[in-house]
C-alpha cells in the first residue's frame, strides 16, 4: 500500500486524474504537469476555466485550440496574450474577446487591429482601445466618433461638430489634453482648418504640426495669438503677419 502510494506520488504530475484534480483547484498547477498533459486539451481546458492565465503553461498546439482560448479569456481577458499567433490573427476570436473587454485589442495582430468591425466593437466596451487601433483607423471619422461617444466627452454626438470629435480624439489617445498630439494624425486631418484651430485651443504650440498652408492662414494664426500672446515673441511667422500684429497692438502685447 505504502509502496503503491509512493509510486503514485512520485509520478503524480504525469497522472491525468491527479493533474485534473489539482488544476480544478488551482489552474496554475498546470505548470507542474508533464509535457504530455500540457498538450492535452481536456486538462488545459479545466485549468484555464479555473485561471485563464494558466494558458501560458500549455503546449504550443493547445494554445492554438479555439475552445481552450475562448474559455481562457472568458475567465481572464489577459490570457489572450498567450494564444497562438494564428488565433491572435483570427478576427472571430478577437471579436469575441473585445466584446468582453475592449482593451484586449492590444493582443490582436496588426492585421486584426486594422479590422474596423473589431475595433468598433472594442470601442463600444472601452474608449481607450483606440490606442491599439491601426494608424489608418485612428484617423477614421466613424471610429473617432465612436471613441468619443464612449469616452463621454461629446454628450450628444448629433450636436457635436467634426472639429470637436477630431480634437477630442487627440486627447483621448494621449489620455491628457495636449494639442501637440495633432502630429499623430494624418495629413488630411492636419490640413483641416477647423481641426487645427480646435487643437490650438488646447495648446497653441499645436500650430507646429499643422500643414504649412494653415500655419500662414490668418484665421489660424490669429487663433494662435489669441490663445497665447507670448508666442508672438518666439514665432517669426506670427510677427510677420499684419493681422496678428494689429491684434497684438490692440492687446498691448507689442
């Protein structure tokens, strides 16, 4: 009897019944299992249902098992990071994940982060997921609007202008008010006068990231001056602008 128990004790992590019992109590116990059992979908499934992050101890093959992966991130969303590259590149899998937690978008492949349906779904759960969208989608007006709606910054999207939407997105991506983040947007957006002016209203230095044609636009330069008269002392293009100088005289700034 004692010899038998001793033998079982010595080989318990190769014993499927024993391992199943252990991972039901503590999914992380999977790390002690034999390589054969780490490659057993049944064993790993039980483990990840107890602790999704136990997935990191599964074999490469099992980390490519859809049923196991879905169960893992349902228990703990961050478990998605341990999925195979193939499944991180599977829009169906990632879509299920971001429906649970929008921030899981960060673990998706570059291709999936450019999938508009996946990104929009992620944003419906968590506005900051925009940070993990592809550069193309970060500049998509529909995506930006959804992010803003979720962030609660626009109130009623029907009464909010495109300007507010675009500029608030800059804020959204940085998690702070900084018009200088205009530099992260596309040329099309940086050439939009309304967008540039709204960025300047947050930070006058944002003018540095507007396209050249807008830097010398009177409406834009006056807005810069109105935001920060001190820029007149350091900005050559402001000091060479007649309308700005006249406005400065009116403010006794020169």
